[in-house]
């Protein structure tokens, strides 16, 4: 009987943990129209560090946008993050965050200039916008926006539903099932934007 209970608990845990070495794919929908996809790479981790990576591509009549976000955590603390965005093959913006001696330095770059923002961030940072795709923000009050270099408040709306307010004032709602993010909803200039987990998504 104890063996059966143990096997049941193991299967329950496994069913909630994405298989190693696979990548999740989200379809990007703008006003209900498929305009691209977002790939969530499997977390690369060992006993002390964890690397997270997301890569999105949006193709519309006027714009081709490629976004990449990368995080490196050590012992649960953000060490570095990189956020880049290219539009029509040209770098539009790039933000790098680096932990230095108990604080963070944020460097912004775009097509015209590069500037460093004085550290005005809490230390340490344990959660980012990227990490929302890897784990449900249970008991999170804020996450770090790697793109804007600022903290964002997180509000639990209902079971498995969270609202994140970005530094530019836009809101995004994250939907979770058994700890897995399956949909994100937001808006661009009043047009509905969705990221929906592909049913046939396999981790590559």
C-alpha cells in the first residue's frame, strides 16, 4: 500500500513538471490573427545556477520583430539578464542588467545611443517577467522587467490568474493550469494580443 501511494505521488509530481530537454511554443495572436510564435527554452540548471531563455518572432505586413530574453540565476538570485528587440533586421533596443557588489547596474542601448541607469532596484531580484513562463507567481508581489529595467507589481486576480502591470502602464494577465502558464493576454494600441500555449507544443 505504501508503495502504491509513493508511486502515485511521484506520478503526480512528474505530471506537473515539464519534460527536460523540450521547448514550449506559444502562438502569438493579434486581434485573433496568428502573427508569430514564442519559444520557451527548457531551463538549464544545476545545483547552484539556472538559465532561462525566451525567443519570440512576430511577422506583420509592416514589421518583423524578434525578441530575445535571457536570465541567469545563481542560488535563486538574478545575476544577469539580457533583453533585445530587433525590428526589420535592425536592433531597436537592448537592455542588460548585471549584479555588482550587492546592487544592479542597468545598461540601455538603442539604435542611437547607450546609457547606464543608476541602480534603483531592490536587491536581490528573485523573479523576472521571463520566469513567469517557467513558474506560477505564487506569493510573488513584484517581478523584474528585463526590458524596462524596473520592477512590476503582480496581483492575484483569481486561482491561476495573475495581473502584471508593466512600467509603461500596460497590463498583462497570465493564466496557469497546474502551475503551467497556458495563456497571456495584453493589448497593443487597443488591439488584443494573446500568447496561447500550442496544444501540440513539444519541448525541443
